[in-house]
């Protein structure tokens, strides 16, 4: 039998003789691997889920009248506060500016203007505030999908968001009074369609909004040819930087007139933030592996102390120092491999539950970007185990054989 095989068998024998102690040491590795892998998978699934949701609006550019702030930041939704008919002229995109924007960007996708205002709406005895949008009737079918009903064809017809319909129990044919009846006349509109749920968006938030024609909006609030913002839906997200640069160069030649807010930059920013948070959480989880490292180190030092006479005998019959070192490195490695394998199996099961609870979906759980954290955590656990056994192995190999044989 080869010497190497004997050394390995001695390592296995030591683990068996001190089985409970070895199990407790390996348990620390199991916990560390589970913690790191689970947190990594949760972060990956959260990032993939958010990226998928935001990528749907990543091809949207929002052009607003410049307020002196730098462009390219996170865009605010087309909602209250930036509307035609409600703000000062300096806050609005003019008709001439829109024509220039349309000339530049129309070849890259759909360009449309947006009127918006926040106003009181009344349905029966229920009153609340909602966002009122005014859009070109020809554009509405191209950018909004209905779950029920039809697109507005008359000035008095509107479509509404899903949340608004549910809150007021509105159906096709329901009537809504726009405006506060206590302060002045109201405008009555009829619901002809309900928009599919869109969630948060950078161009317009429709879930709790009312969308009508530009003519309806101008009739209520005025401000014709003065737009809260101009939205560009690109056919190819890779054109975002090109379009943004062309608009800025053309319209801001003499002075800064408009700012362009790029949704793809917001996507990159959010993805980067989630990645940083995942790394931070994994680092906290990694503390458990440091605790495991201390446990492994303690076990190996105890093993060296208890086996001094055995080491002395091995050295006296010609066993080399490298073989002694290998014996303890093997022991630490075996504990690390066992703990890492058990931890990997448990992390898949526990990770599934954690991802489902925290993210709400396991759609991306089995993707390479998610599962890569399992072997990564295993590798970290094994390396920590081996490193923890280096000093005890070195100490054992440097014991004086004569002194070791005298030990009780």
C-alpha cells in the first residue's frame, strides 16, 4: 500500500474517532455555505426579476423642458406637476421644440406629446384625485393595451387604469365627473376601455389614471401646444444614446432648452445598486464561515495535541514532515468537502423557499446566474477549511520526534 494512502486513511480514522467533534466543525461550514449561497441566489433572482420588469421600459426616452439640472438622471413619471395648462411656460415643451424632436427621433421609434394634470374626480359619492392625461388619439392604440373595451373615438370618451377601475368599481359605460363640483363646473366623461396593468413606468403611469384625447384635455385645462413632456419609444434600446445625443446637440446649441432622461441608465443604476446590496448581504452571511474557520482551527489544534505520540511514532519510522502536514490538511479538507456538499444540497432547498418568500417568484431560480452561487459558496467553504488547517499541520510537522514520543 502506498504511503499516501496510509496518510489519507489516518486522516479518515481521526475523523471517525472524534466523530461528534468533527460533525460540529463541519456544521459550521454547512451553515456558512447555506447562508452565502442563499443570499446570493436571492440577490440574483431579485436582480433578474427587477431587470426583466424594467427592461420593458428601458427603451423609453423622456424629453422635458430644461430646468437647469443635468440630464440623464432617473426620470420621474409623467404625472402631476409637469403638465400642460398648469405650469409656467418655461416648464413646458413648445410646439416648435416638439417638431424638432420629432424630426430627429421619429426614424428611431414612436414620438408623441403628453399633456397631464392632477385633478379631482367624482364617481357617485366617491371623490379622490387622479392624473388626467391628454394624448393624440392615433397614438393611444400604439402605446397602450386594453384588457377590456375599446379605444376612445369621441372627445367625451376615456380609458382608465385597472387600479382606478377596481377602486371605484368602474365598468365600460360608467361615467366620471372630472373637477371639483364645489369649486366650479365639472366635465363628465364616459369610460369606453380599461387599460391592462402596467405598473410603474417612466413615460406615463396609467394604473390609476384617466386617458383621453388632446382635445378633451385642452378643453378642460387649455395650454394647447404646450406639453408637459415628449416621450420617445425606441424600436431598438441600443439607439438610446444616439437619439439622446442628437436631441441635446440640436436643441441645446445656444442655450439649454431641454433635458433628456434615459430609462436605460436608470436600469443600469438599479441593477448596480442591487448588485452592491447582494454583495453586502453575502459578506454579512460570510461571517458565519469565519466562525466555522475558528471552529475548524480549534478542532485541528486539539487533534494535534491529542496525537503527539502518534506523530512521534510516525516521524521515528521515517515519515517525512510533508506527509505529516498532508495528514492534517487532508483532515481539514475532508471536513470542508463534507460540509460544503451538505450545505450545497440544503442551500438549494432553503434558497428556493427564501427566493419565493422574498422575491415572490422562482422563475429565475434555476438560471446559471442564480445557481452559480452554490458552487461558489462550496469552493469558499472548502478553501476556508483547508486554510484553517494549515497552521495546525505546520505545527504538527515541526514537532521534535523525541519530545513527541515522551509525551503522555
